[in-house]
C-alpha cells in the first residue's frame, strides 16, 4: 500500500472518529432530555402533558422511519441553515445527529420506563421535587441501560457514517467505496473493514465495561 | 454521644445546634380522616377503594391498619402524605387540611412524614450514606449538617460502618434499617409503614419491630403501620382499625379488638392467632346435636377483665362441665382469654349463658369424642 493511501486512510479514520464523536455528543445532549420528556410527560407521569407527549412521540417516530441515506439528502437545506455548508464533515454531522437523537432517545426511554415506580414514590415521600426525581432517581437508576443504549447508537452511527461520502464528508466508508468498490482495490477494502471492526469492538467493549461497573454496585 | 442526647437530637421538636429547615411548622403528629373516599378509574372500570373513612390517629401512638388484601389499607395510608389524593373527604395532619397543598406545601408536608416500604425502595445507584442523605440534600441542608445527621440516623438504626456500601450488598433487614434511617433523617413527626416487615424473616421482623418501638418511645413520633402479621399488631400497636372492602369494620384498642373481635372480617384475620381451639376438637365439631348424649361445646372469650369464675359456671350448669382448653395472654396489660368447655347432657345452657353473657355454643361433639 502506498504512503499516500496510508495517509488517506489515517485522514479518513480521523474524519469518521470526528463525525461520529460530535454527533454522538449531540445525540446524548438532545436525546436524554427527549427521553426524559417522553417518559415523564405521559399520562400519570410526573410532568403530565399527554397531548404534547403524543405530538413529540409522533415526530420521533417520523424521523426514525426515514432511512438515513434519504435523511442525508432531505436535510441538505436544514444543514446549510445550521452549519452554513452542504459538503464536508460538518455537513454529515447534522444529519447523523438528527438521525441518532431519536434512535438513542427511544432506547434511553425504555430504560427510564423500567425504573421501579416504587423508587419514584419513595423519592416523593422524602420530599423530592420533580426535578430531584429526574436527577436522583430516574437518570442514575436507568444509567446502565442508557449507557448500553449509547453503545448501540454509536455502533449504528459508525455504520451510517459510511454514507457520509454522499455529502463529501470523507471518512472510512467513503474510502472503501471509492478505492475498494469502484477501483477494485481489495486491500484497501480489507484494511477499512479491519479498522471498522476494531472501532466497533472498542466501542462495544468500553460500553460493556462501564455497564458492568455500574451494575456491580 | 449519650443515648439521651442522641435521641434528643432526632426528636422532632428539639431545636439543637443543628437547625432543621422547617422545624417551625412541626406539630405533634396527629392525623384525622374526615369522610375520606377514594375511587380509582382503571381499564376494568371504577374501583371504590375507600368509602367514608373517618378516623382519628393520636400523637405519639402506634396505630395499626389491618384488613384483607385489597381492603384499601395502602390507599388509606397513602392519603396521609398524599401519594394518593382522596376523591372525597379530607385528611388533616396536625389540623391542617392537606388537600389544598401545592407542590411547595406538599414537599414541606412530606418532609414531616417519613415512609417505609415492603420492598425498601432504596436507590441502587447510591450508597447507604447517599440514600439516607437524600432527603436533607434535596431540602438544601448544609453539607456539614447532613453528615452529622446521617451519622446520627445510621447510628440510631445500628448501621454505623455500612455507609459506603451499596444497598444490593445488604440483607433485607439491613435494607429496611436504611429505609428507616432515610425516613427519620428529616426528623418527621409521623412514620408510615406499608408492610415494612412482610419481606423479612421472623427474627429480622422482631428486630425491626423492636427498633420501631424504640423509635416511637424515644422520639415520640406517631407510627402508622399496615401489616398482614397479626402478631406485629399485638406486639407494638396500641390501637387498630380493621378495613373491609374500603370501609371501617371495627376500630379500637388492640386488646379489645383482638380480645373480642366483633366483625367477621376481624375474626377471619385473627383465625391463625387462635391456636387455643385444639385441632382434633375442631375436626369432631358438628354444627348440630346428633343425639341426646352429645355434648355442647361452649366458647367463652373475654378481654380486659378478670376470667369468668368457673365454679359459678359449674354451679349454673348443674351437670358436669369439662374444661377442653383455655388460654390467657396479656396484650398491653390487659388479659385476653379464651375458655372452651364441654357440657354434658342435662346441662342448663341457658343458665350458663346467664352467668356468662359471652358464652356461645359453637357446636357439638359426640359423647365418646
Ligand atoms: N392505582 C390504582 N389503580 C386502580 N385501582 C387501584 C389502584 N390502587 C389500588 N387500587 C384498587 O383499590 C383497592 C384497594 O387497594 P389497596 O392497595 O389499598 O389494598 P390493600 O388493602 O393495601 O391490599 P394489599 O393487602 O394487597 O396490599 C383494590 O381493589 C385495588 O385493586
Ligand atoms: Mg397494600
């Protein structure tokens, strides 16, 4: 493999890491509040606003129903509005985050729902206000499930980021497509796959370790 | 710290060096239910969980709530800290109607009312110390004060040295002690216990009861507890209410209700406690007399008074009375007893009943049994 190709791969690896990292960060910052909203605003929740809950739930389903490759293109006007450009790494981050946020929110929502209602009652009985319940009961008790969900989300995003080449964002998937698929350079293809396997494994291992630590107490 | 100083530190009314946030509003710990009703709307339709409950719970007493499953015990208890809002009627805590409270008032009310649960409901992501500290932390108590008060509470329940442990590492009894410490750390005036010992083995149950009784005596707080274990009621309660399908079946001092249960629901609940009717006798008991030589079985129960004079009864009977079984126990300083007699043919049952008005014929056994 030529030194240029190695440089190209290194650059692509960094691009993928950056795209996935930033959009995962956005997915966490937006997805957790969204999940908390979905759980607490439902009927009988601690912030009951059932109508708004239903509307937000429908919107989340809507975003989840659209395939990523379609979202990538459909969001181009929005992307331009937010980051001022429609090509490059930042142009991929917007659709990646938009797609990952509802995905992650739904997984986090399941974990939050599984928190024993008895704990919420106990918290109410000791004089916790509603935000105390979110902070001291819902989030910490659901944390293992949320971290597990984040692991799944990041792995899915690594896969989705391969399509980011469509908006010229580069990344590993783009290299594999251009050199491996279109120019039949099998070596490049194999190296990219190996790197992706290592990345996914590292994410999975880290996530599993954190979850195990949290559950061990 | 001496025991006395220590208990004074946790006493609701004591204002020591550590000033409690809302000590000004703390009262003696009375609860009054006025015509409380509760209807649940569920997919299966409406459920009337409580019907017109009126009841007074006095400051500093240990009050028991019993009843069959689904009778409405938890619903009633949970109206006291408004985990459940009554559909009709009012609940007054220290004379204050709690139904009108908004979130601020409710939070302040709940800090005066501790609660412990059957399944402990401890936060698994927090250590013992963090669990016990939470009520103070959310009340904005200063960090140094929190440490001191958590130490006090842990000492009170006998869990010193466990503060860095996570609840999953504790036994059931220890978990309930953490629950009690968490409930007491805000120095409440009332402690609600919903089947707090139901998940514990008999020995641990006794130690938890001992602790509750101790807390009641030393801190003077009112304890209101639900249990399916009648022995728990007999052990620590002064008064008891029996609920049946959401209504009060009977109510009164434990020695009275247990000594002479009037309502069928109470009698059914107390059945397992009444070991004094021998099993072989029960097996032979027939509802009606089958022949002239059958003997009537007379059951006498008494509570809070001296045992009936057997010689007087024998005289009234005229013919032979045989003592089949007898048992006396003391509940809160009152004698509660049961005497079972067999009366041979020719006994003057009416005269026996005249001499002892609680005497009841509960069946017949044949002469050779
Ligand atoms: N949240 C609820 N929604 C609908 N029905 C309810 C609810 N909570 C209680 N009920 C119903 O109200 C009635 C009384 O329930 P409650 O829990 O007070 O009984 P309990 O005496 O505490 O029973 P147990 O001894 O089994 O704990 C039951 O018929 C129950 O099904
Ligand atoms: Mg109950």
